[in-house]
């Protein structure tokens, strides 16, 4: 499996902790995400500071981009974004996690296939895919059409133009906040 494909798979699988909710509840999800983020950032700090740790992790899970050698990777920012989102009232965390876990890899896949651009660059085709998947997720969660369109537009714009902040940090709490305020 290629690095970009594995990256997309890891991103999409980040929604799996939602499976805890029916069994254990929202507070357990928030606790598990919180612990995972703390542990993840400790590991990320070690990876950035020690080239040996970076080398080991790069061989174990070959998803790191060259630019992430000395800065936090997208998965670390994704965890932090989820950490902010899981503390919103339910069901907002589910919307946030599902939108980001599914729309971002869809944007990457479509953008890389239909709009050749440098690695990591945002494309119009990718943004269209992000918007479509965000709409599908929010509609599947039974939000009203006007909220679906508004939130999908907002978070697609944030995903596309979130610099200097990482979109994985910005989009999850934006989805949670928007569906909480508008839902």
C-alpha cells in the first residue's frame, strides 16, 4: 500500500472510536480520545526530537511526509482537533469525527486523481469531494438540509483555506460548534 493510500486509510479509520458510544457512552469516548491524544502527542514529540524514533515510526507506519520530519504530522493535529470536538454536547462529536474522517480522505483521493497538483496541495476537485462527503455524512445523521449545506460549505472552506493552522485541527471543532449552534 502506498504512503498516501495508507494515510487516507488511517484518516478514515480515526472514526472507529465512535463504536464505543453505543456500548459505553459519550463520556467514555471523550476519555479515550483524551488519553489517546496525550499519548499520541508524547510519541509525536519523541518522533520530532529523536531521528531514531522518527526512523522507526517511518518504517512501522510509512505515512509521514518529508515536511513532517521536524513538525507535527497531520494525525497529531487530527487528534487535537478531535479532542476539542469530543467535549461538545452529543451528537456533535459524532458529526465532527465522521465528517473529518471521511471527507478529508475523499478530498485527497479525488484531488490527487483528477487535479494534478503538488503533494498536499488543495484542489478544486478535492474541495468538491470534501463538500459532497460532508453533505452526505450530515444528511445521514438526519440534520436538516439547510444545516447540511451551511455546515458543509463552512467546513469545506476551512479545510481548503485554514492556513496557517492545520485543517485537521480546525475542522473537527468547527463542525461540532456549527451543528451545536445551528442544530
